[in-house]
């Protein structure tokens, strides 16, 4: 049955998807060359972006921004309008794809409830806007070490403001990627879409006023949290762990699909299983993930489908098999609409349970009821025991359905497999409370504890 549902996704594409992607690609190419001098080709691309949102509340501001940019008098407010238009277009693409996925899976999704209050002007966000403005004028091919070194001031200022820390991590990560690619003009392939995504999101996060991505939670939830799987996002300067779970509210209302996200800053030398030690401030959460236990949560802040994790307001409970949870509850659990700034096709990540499939191409694809679905083996994290070999030997998979490079695929979070005639189960979060594989643990011991060493050195510097 699920194979037929996923075939519906593969065989039909929302109307206008290709046109929207072409408009965004044109803007991204213009950003590659920079807005200091806009040529005819880039002016045409910017005009197309303004035309795509002409019938929306952004239409007038988008057209004005294009006029200013092409005339060579671009200001920060004009870049904000362009970033907003690009984000809105990708958001519409996201909504069309997610609606298609919900229809195929029969998944109910509650509507988004707008929230947010106007914030006070922030020097940190003002500094970020200035740096992003200079970066857009230079374009990716025009950035240099001097421009990238200037990011230190807005990053430091944003880190000092709790509500701006997401912006700080984004700027730091973008600058690190640009620095690694210098000189960008000689790169064989420039990641224009990724860098434009980061730039546009940074511009919007740096605006003063309502900030949907950073507002205070609008509700408090109490109930039982049943983990499904963990998605690990790792960058040279940061790590983020996102737990996908089902919440059974204490008031006996319908179960809900929710996410818990925790993260930490890091350096490039920390990777693999060591990243879990950066999250030592969340022992209850890590224990529940590693031991596959349910969590009792009390009065936990929530914003839509995202729970703001407070370790002291949770308690690890009885064992809870994620596969059993998925079989019983995943089909009926309600999903929540995605916050506006998170609406991007690559951000689609919907939990599914796949069973009874046939594996092809060493795990790169699975066949369900005669319908083939690609598998994102490149998304398997080095911080857990799940490997391409286990995926290739699997018969059941808990994963996330994603949209990437114009196609649907599944990203494994956990599998049940048969290895040497013995049943094996592996989850991305199995090492959250310490490595359980003796060979990996021995290799880690030989290489030393990078986290402990860096913390000791940092403490020594602070004592001086």
C-alpha cells in the first residue's frame, strides 16, 4: 500500500515547480556575480523574481527593490525585499510538495497559527544586515579574506543576544564555507543554491520586528513522548540533533508528530561519536534516545510541532520500541504546519515506516510493491552505528521522506536487518549516551577525547 502511495509522489509533480526553480536559480546566479554592478542577464533574472510575486503583498516592494538594484542604489531594505521574495517563492514550492506528500500518506496537518511580537531594534542584527549587504554587493566571486574577517563582529554581537544566536551560527557557518572556497572564482563548482539559501535566511533573521522563528512558545504540553528516530546535522562549526517523535498529550487528545532540536557550537576537529559529548547539558534526552525509552514531559514549551527542550521538565520512562510506535501510531498522528521561515523544499522531512521492501544497488534504492524509491545513504551520520551495509541488509526502515534534486527519497533513521543470519537493529541515536561498538570505542580511545582536551584548554585560558 505504501509503495502505491509513494508512486503517486514519483509520478506527479506540482504545477509550476520547474518554473519557480528556474526563477530562483536566476536570482542565485545574479548573487554569485554580486549586485554592485548588475548586467542585463542579472537584471532579467531579478525582474523575473519580482514578477513571480507580483500578485502578492510583496509585489510592490519587490518591484521597487529590483529597480533600485539595477540602478546601482541598492540598500539593505531592498535586499530584504529580494530575500523575502525568494523565500516566499521557495515557501510556495514547499507547500505544494508537502500537500502532495500529506495527500499520498493520508496525513492530517493542523494549520499554522501566526504569532510573534515586534522586537526592539538590535545592534547585533544591524551589524549582521550590514555584513550581508556588503557580501551581496561583492557576490560570492568577489568575497575576500578582509570581508570574511569582518563577520567576527556581528557573530560575537549576535551570540551575546539569546534571541539572535541562530543568526550567529548561520553567519559563522556561511563565512566558514566561503573561506574554505576562496578564491571562489576558481572553484570547479560553486554551491550557489546553498549559499543563497543561507544568505536569504540570514537577511530575514537579521530584520527587526516580528520573528516567527524565534518567538516565545505559545503553548505548554504535558504527556508522553515516544521517540521515532534522530536526524543529526553536523557542520564544521555546529552540530544539531533533531529527534522526531510522537506526543501523546496528557489530556487524551489525538497524538501529534513533534520534533525536539538541541545543538551546540563546535570546531572541525570534533566529529563522529564525539559530537554527542557536546550535548552533555541534556542527559535525560540523550539517555532516552540511546536506550530507546519513552519520556514523560511536563509543561514543556512548544511552538507548533517543535518542542523547546528543557531537560529538567522531562523524565525517561519505560522502554519504547520506535518501530512498534510507528506501526501503531504513525498512521494516525497529526502533523503541524511548518513555520514560515522553515518552508523550503529541502526542509521537508516527514517520518515514515517502510517494511517488506527489496533493496537494490547496495542500498541506494528500495522496491516497495513494485515501486522504486531512492535512499539517501549520504545522509547517514558518522555519530551512530547505522551504515550503508546495514541499510543494504535491512527489511524494515524508519526514515524521513525528503525532496532533493527534483526527486523524492528516504533518509534512514533506523533499520531492522539480518546480518549473518542474526537479527540486528541500529538507530542513529544508539551512541547518544556512549559508543556501544567495541571496535569504535577502542578507536576513539586511541585518538583521545578531543572535547575534553579543548574544554581543558579553554578553562586554562579563562583562568589566566
